[in-house]
């Protein structure tokens, strides 16, 4: 092993964590959200929202890289299409302490298209390979890609293997595939997460064709048991987005024992109690309670008292001066309902 590869052997921990990951979601997977998710699972790999390379490199928006040390293992997702700029953004991300730098090749929003990055990059695999190579050159942290199976009228069976082959040649060892196409015209980003049909089998075929690539599947996976089915069928990882956000306890509480064979099932009430000092500290930094509690609304989804929990937090957290005592009050109501 040459020295660069030796340095990169430290990747194995993040690679292991990637058996289950929580998807990058703009405005949702903020640092506050990730802190909560980390209380529910010690092991799961967490992704940031997408941060654009131009914002970091040209805009100097380094505050976008801030995170809490308890979030590890945590991956920074970058948006961009300029290899030089992405390399510099990756370097800034690695310097900030991220365990992985991920390139977004799956996001179809207009804003992202106009910057010629995101899902539109599925049409230019050579450029993606150049970006990956430049980012790898700049950092020791793992450089990974999140992509779709294709865009518009591309034929996924043809373009996806070519795409994977090219990024693998550039040194990418881990990829997450959102198992549906993106339609670059005519569908909103939200529709693009639901309307193009899912093709899980194609992702499984890619694992057979690229056995040395660590492949995670993404899209429409709603429970831990569905995730386990994909792992049992031979995929290396599963990425969960919306379900983990809306029902974090269902996806994350049993993840450590069931997916990684470590620890025990975590407890949402306990996580809320552990959030209290964090909330206090964040409010001290000038954050608003609602900024934090909006990510906690789904914690008791499907459990007794869930509605009361949501209502107390959503009605109270915007009020001036609202603090951790509101969260304690909401928690007491859940405990009362659970005991009833
Ligand atoms: C609110 C929201 C924001 C998202 N933002 C991003 C993003 O910044 N980068 C990205 O690669 N995907 C983004 N996605 C897509 C998710 O990462 C994921 O690929 C998609 O939701 C499908 O997974 P799911 O069905 O498990 O939710 C976003 C999804 C949602 C719901």
C-alpha cells in the first residue's frame, strides 16, 4: 500500500457507517437535525444539506461548514461542476473536519440546473470524473458521489454503468444511487422525488456489475426492515431521507443493534432530555427554539401523545422567549399519554 492509500485506510469506519445513512436534505438536515439524529443512533452516517462550492469558494460562506463534534461520522455534500472550485471546497470541508466529501449529481432543482450541477451532471460523466479526481487530489477524506439512475430520455441501463465506470476510474469507491430518474424539465424538485418510477433492481444489478464499488441505494425506503432487505440482497448501504426526517425514531432507534450489531435500542424520550442542554446552549448563541424543535416534531409519530407533542411545540416554539421548558412540558404530556 502506498502512503496515500495507507492514509485512506482510515476510510473503513465511515464505510462501515455507510451501511445506513440519512440523506442530505436542504433546510432539513441542518446541524440541529443531525445532532438529534445522532442521539438516536451512534453509528449511522449523517449527511449535511448540500453546500455549493461557489458559496464556499467565491462567497466565503464558511459558516455553512459549521457542525457539532458529536455529529461524527458526518459527510459534507457539495454542489458544483468546476473541478478546481470543487477541489477547493472539498479542502475547506476536510479542514473543517468532515469525514467524507460527497458530490451531488442527483438534485434537479432549477437553481441547481442553472449552475450546471446536480442531476444535470448525469449527462457529463467525464466532467464528474474530473471533479472527483480533483477533489480526491485535494483531500484525504473519502470522496463519494450521490447520483440518479439517469435523467430525461437517457436509458438508465446504458448510462448508469458508464457513469459508474467513469467515476470509479477517477478513484470514487463509494456511491449512493437514488433509484429513479430526474426529469430536468416539467417536474418540480418535490415531484422529482415521487413521480419518476423507482428501479431498485437496476441498482442491485449495478452491485453485481461493480462488486468493488460500495453501493448504497436510496429512494422510497421507509422502514428499517426494508433497509435490511436491500442489505441482505447484497447492497452495501441504504440511504433514507424523508422517512428518517418524519419518523426519526422508527428509522434510527433500532439502527445500531439491527444494522451494525452494536449498542441497544435508543429511546426518544431520553433523546429529548439529552436535547435540553443542547437547546439551552443554542439559544445562548442566538438560535430560535423553533429552528431546533421543527426537526423534533416527528419524534413520537405513531405513538400515544404524538399529536399533543407536535401541537405544543409548533404552537409554542415561535413565541418570543420560548425555551427548553416548553420542550419539557411537551415531553411530560407524551409521558402522561403513554402512561394512561
Ligand atoms: C426537503 C428535501 C431536500 C433535499 N435536498 C437534497 C440535497 O440537498 N441534496 C441531495 O442530494 N438530495 C436532496 N434531497 C433528496 C434526498 O437526499 C433523497 O435522495 C430523496 O428524498 C429520496 O430519498 P427518500 O425517498 O428516502 O426521501 C432532498 C430531499 C428532500 C425531501
